[in-house]
């Protein structure tokens, strides 16, 4: 084996994954800063820049950085897919023992890398998430973020995290190879990791800088979408493999309630008829229609459960389990 291919085979200590979209000004500074920290601490490393379809000169800058330093690598999407697909692609390529993700806009500091590395390799964490305790973002972002994190803590059951969406995170290599980040799910990577069985999730207070160049790529719609994604994750995590347990229960309950109330409307009419009291058509009573609608919705929910089961049965992952060890 030649020396170069030997070097290529060796697993570096750290892979830094940097998703980026139109960040040409920040890249050279970021690359230099990362290289300096790695050199000062004697880490072997690789940086994977994932260019998410930038329309500025970012890819040209990355190509030059790769020529300059063999530790740098680049992946270029043909169009803009979003931060989650960029991270997922970076995760697939990452070879390091510890994988660190970092935004490209210089808001996250590479000086945090050594401590994050130590927490993963020595303290035994699967995942360590940064916590921007002191943020340099506008209030319109920091207040909804607090609310968002409180909900995420409650729903995911990861009670010790204050900042789910921090771009700076460190993972044990196995974690990134066993989670799939898609859509806009980068906000919930700790929850994805927990759902995949990685429970040792820690947090580290990190320095945060104001954006130096360019502008943020996410608007206020991040909070609406964020909540919808959280609902999806909660639902698929809990009932994804057994949809009937949700729809069937709800559907049966509604059907029974509707049936009993329809029967009561009918029985009441019969009673009035035979006791000689004044009576009217059942269709004159609003309760009749309410009962009917409840029964119909109950049936629909039950059917949704059946269809859900058919879909789940066809999933290629229906019998996919994460086995940690065998002896
Ligand atoms: N980003 C990306 N694809 C996108 C949007 C953003 O790769 O479609 C990158 C962006 O270049 C940055 C990181 O994701 O490196 C975080 O984005 P940003 O700084 O805009 O988010 P904020 O700090 O405002 O949460
Ligand atoms: Mg940013």
C-alpha cells in the first residue's frame, strides 16, 4: 500500500462538517481558524464543506481551500436543498472518530473543538450540543427560541438541553451513521439520536458571535415549521410503527360515542311515541346529526389506521433494529 492511500485509510480524530449557503466571505477565516486550533492541539482532522447550492463564489473559495490544505474536502449540491440535507450528506462522508458540525458564518467558535472532543472521547457522551447562553441575535429570534426549546424539551424528554438548534455539536461517529437528517429536522438532531437509542446526550456552554458577514438564511417561518416538525417527530416516534394504536383507539371511541348517542335519540323517540307524549321526527333533532357525524368520523379514523398499517407494513425498515453488541 502506498503512503498516500495508507494515510487516506487512517481514521482522523475529528471530522468537521460545515453546511453552507452563500458564505463566501466567512470561509477563508473559518478554515484558517479551524486549522490553527487543530494544529495547536495536535489533532488529525478533515473538514468537509458541504456547499448547499450557493449562488455566490463559495464553491470557488472552497476549491482553493482544498488545493491549499489536503485536510479540506468539498461536496457541492447542484441546487439549494437546505441545511438538513447538507448535514446528512456531510455525515455520510465523515470518517473521524468524533464528528463536529459547525455553521459557516463564524457565529460558532472553533476554539470549542478541543473541549467538545474531550467530552465525547473521555466523558462518554454520544452527543454534545452547544448552548449559546449569551446570544448575539435579535430579540425577535431569541424569545421564540426560548419557547421553542421549552416545548422541544417537554416533547422529546431530553430535559437537560437548552438549545436544540445550536449549529455547533459533537457526535460519536456511530451516531451520525445511524441517524437520518431530512427535511428541516436539523433542529431536532438530539431527539433523532435519542429515538435511535443514543441516550448519553450532554451540553456545553459555548461562545456565540454576531454574524460578521452576510445575513441569516432562515426567517420567522422557522418557528411555525419547527413546531410542525416536532409534532411529526413525536407522532412518528410514538406511533410510526403501529398507526392503528392511535387511529384505531380514537376511531373506536368516536364510533362508540356516536352509536350510543344515536341509539339514545332513537330510544327517546320510541319512549315518547308509546307513552303518548308529543314526539317529532328524529331528523328534527340536532343530536341525531351530531351522532351520525361522530360515527362517520370514527369510521374514517379507523380506516386511516388500517391504511397506516398497510403503509407501515411495506416500509423497508419495518424490521430494522439497532443492535449495539452481540456476544
Ligand atoms: N445553510 C445551508 N443551507 C440553507 C440555509 C443555511 O447550508 O439552505 C447554512 C448556512 O450557510 C449556515 C448554517 O446553515 O452555515 C446556519 O444558517 P444561518 O446562519 O443562516 O442560521 P441562523 O444562525 O440564523 O440560525
Ligand atoms: Mg448563523
